[in-house]
């Protein structure tokens, strides 16, 4: 398998970037705090500011509304401080939802809560047999589902995904515990079939998975470790507008060079729990 190094696109070869409508589910961080440690970002000894988390989250919410997105809200539940990270609550394609089954006991009650909301919203919900953390580890790129494993989602859940959706599922193994979900190491910039485009952090993957990414996405944006360390890749794109961590400045530069419109937001308080823009955003594909 050959290694392909990204080069700048030649004039006239870049596809025209066009935004498409998005429907997303979010959860206000009314109970956000860090009282346990289930990833390297979390430190219960470091104080958190719930009011600041709410203020920063509100900017993200308002940004989505300003972009014309349909934004739905699930009620936060006391005692579930990580429920703000809505992406982990499931995975939705064509009105079919695959529910989450969390690894750590602290988050396990979130799975039924999100499935209840999805049922109430009219989605066809499939209860999971295997451990998985939803769109945190499952990313739709064109007609393919990229599926992460190594820290949270069991690779057996990838087979379950394939049975439910009848799509090609590509397993990618994460090896750096700071990038414990796939959506911390890969950003889907354009999911349109035929012009799929992603960004990723090479060091987050084992050699086999990196080779798969290099072969499938030779024009991908390679993000440096400085930007990845502020969860710059944990971003959300509509095909043109890309909402990213405001501190991911080199990633912002690269996005502009590739024809996107990056929009920076500060979620530094939620970063203390190990989450960013994408973690707060579950896409609802009807």
C-alpha cells in the first residue's frame, strides 16, 4: 500500500464548496463538571466553571442557528455531567438510529436517555448489543462509515453497524489515549459521495489504519499536533462552513486554502472534560 503525501491543490481542480442544511441534537451543559477521570483530559482536582461552560456552549448553539441549522435539544439529567457531549449518544442515517452503549459506568445511563429522545423524535432506534459510543467513533464519509476502536467502541460494534445500515464500514484503530474517540482525530469536511474530504492527525492511528486513510483520502488535510491538542479536529462541517476550536490556527489556515469558511469558537471549559465542537453535536440525518 503506497504512502501519499498531501500536496496543494492546483488552480481549477478544487471542488466548489457549498453548504448543505444540517439537523443536529445538542444538550445544554447545565450539570457539567469534572468529578471523575475517564480520559486524559479530565482532572477532578481542577476546578470547573459550569456557568462559563454554559456561556461558551451558547455561542456554539447560536452559531449553528446563524448558519440556518435545525437544532434540537435533549433535556440534561442531573448526575450525568458528560451528557453535553451529544455526539456520543448515538448514530443516525436515513432516520435509523443506532443507540449507544457506553464503556464506562459513569456514562452508561446516557445511552437509554438518548435512545428515548430519538424514539420520541420519530427515529427507528436499534438498541445496541455491542459497546459503542455513537458518533464519537462513527463518521459518515460519502457512502462509507469510518469506525474507530481502541479505547471506547468495541470493534464488534462495527459489524453491528454494517448489518443495520448495509454500508461499507472501515475500522480504524486509535493508539493515543488523548484521542480516544475517532471524532477527536478525524474531521469530516465534505461527506458528499464522489468528493469526500477529511482532515486527520496521523499520529493518532496505528500503521495499518494510517495506510488505509492515506490510500482512501490522498488529498486529506493533515493537522499538526498543536492544533489537535486543542481538539481542533473535533469540528463540524456543512461542506463549506466548518466550526472549529478558535485556537486551532494552522488548521484554520489550511481550511481557508482548501476553500472552506472556518468559524472559530472557544469551548475551553468543555475541553476540561475532553470534548469540543463535534462532541457537542449529534447529526440527525433524516
